[in-house]
């Protein structure tokens, strides 16, 4: 009698081996700490950068290379300068020339370009004859140079410009919004704000919907509402361009956790989507809520409140945007990944949500924590039916490889 038997076949599962490390400066040397404040790499570098994709650029004897999370140079320090890895590729300087390398340190031959651009979201710009296109980490052309400008990708989308008109593309180079606007915002849930001549509106499904009286619109962030200006005052509109909160505020910031900071006169408070003040305007400045439900607020200095307005961490710290990162990430002043970067008496450190200082340490400088991520692809045995087979042989293999990991 014929039977249907099972055999084992290999399937791939990705495991992520990751930790978060922050670059800190102590006694004029750079090292890296973990979230509990322990030094994973002792301060010993004169110059170094934050980790990205499991590697960090570091200087040794006047030359740059890349270290792993143990502080070992896996790519020797032979370069004159180096930038961060993204999508498995980094730009390094050899003499007067900038080149691409992979995570093995091997030079990658890219299409001719007037300059090299960093990778982000799996693509990089390249410029020929004053036009910009896209390449992938294999150095293959994804989009022939056709635009006058492409702005940095955000969540897989980028603003593009031709003949002073703006549109949106994705990382495949597909036009999602035709370059037909004098100004355009980010791409959020298939929608963007845009300006045609002097008229601001919403672009959705290829249609431009004017927003009544809008003088300016800001980018959508994490919720389906964004702030906009009308008659010199700030209110909020939805993804269809409707005014859902009357423009009566002097200033405003994005909604998060269903709360938005708004300013009346010179004082900041928080409203909900019904325009009700949940936290009365009493602060000299305020930022959006982080995912852990805490938001930075300022009296003379900065502290943190919860969603009911209770001060959880006293207003005794300084906070600031974090250099280059702040160009692309709006929310960098509050709690990120469970800790908040703050300044106290000229030193930098990290706060836990309960207000305690991570390992009770302060540093000459401290950068935001960054993911040190390596993906391992492992083939494991799985069962699959197959007919009329007499023998089942398990096949188990392992393989590991490094992961590929504002505005107009």
C-alpha cells in the first residue's frame, strides 16, 4: 500500500542578535555603554562614531576603521575618514577619494557619480549630468538619473524635484505623487500635504484637495492629524484636509498618545483630539509624548510629565536636539528606547523613567543609543508532506551573514 510520508526540508528563520550601545566621552576619550550604564567598550578612542549595523567607525593612529561591539577592529584602520554603515555599505575616504565598502572592508564599484551619497532604506543617490537617480547595495541602478533633487528617504519614501516642482517616490523609484507641486510634505498613509501656487492642500490618490484657508501645513507624524496655520493661528487637519480642531493656538506640535502640545500666548499645555485641555497651559515649552507616556516640559529647565500632567521627573535638566540625527528624527528630546538623554551642570547622562540616572554617571558628551544589529539566517528543519517517498532525510544547515540593516 502506498503511503504519504513526511520529509524534512530546510526553511530560513531570522534571528536578531542585537543590543543598544551609546557613545559617551569620558576623560577626553570615547567609549560605549549599554542601557544599564556598564561600559561594553572602555573609553579609549580619540574619535569615533555611533554604532550602526553592528559596526562603528573609530580612529586609530590617525586612520579610520570599523570596530565590532567588543571593540575589535574588524575592518582595519587604513582609511583617512569613514562614515556609518547603512544597508551593508559605508563610505570611506582613501587619500582624496571617497569609495564604498561592504562589511568585509572590500571596495564596491559603483556607477559613475559626481559625488557619493550615503545609503538609507536600501538605496543611495547617484548624480550624473546634474540629474539624480538611485542605486542599491549591489551597486545596481534602481532608477536612472532623472530628477534635479531627491531628498533623504523617510520610512521608504522621498521627495523629488524636477523643474522646481515636487513629488514623491518610493525606494523602487516609482512615482507615487507626480512632481507637480511647488512644495510637498512627507508621505504618510498614502497621503501628503502639498502647495500649488499659494494654495495648500492634501494630495491623496492623485487628487489635490485644497485645505480651506491654510497658510502652512506641517508633516503628519504618528497620528492621522497634523497641525496647520490659518489666519496666523494653528489648528489641526485630518488626512482628508478637514479642519478638525479650530485654528486658535499660537503654536503647536504633533499629536502622540492622543495628546498634542499647544501654546496659548506664551504658555504650553496639551489638548486631546476633541480640543479639550487635558493639561492646562502652564509651561514655557513642551514636547510630544514618547511611547512610554512621558513628555518633556520646561519651566526654567526641563523635566517630564505623564499623560495626566503629573510631574514625574523634576524640571532641573537641559535637553537638546542630538546633532545630525535631529535632521531626520523629530522625537529625540524625550524617552527613546526607555531612556532620555539630558544635561546637568555641563555633563550629559541618561535618565530612567523613574528619574534615576543610569548607573549614576555623567559624561563630557553622550550620543543617543543606537541599535547594534546583526541578523543571522539559520536554516532549520521543518515538515512538509510529500507523496510516495520511502525515506525521510533531515537536512539542517546553518548560515550567518550580516544584515543589511528635512525637507523642502
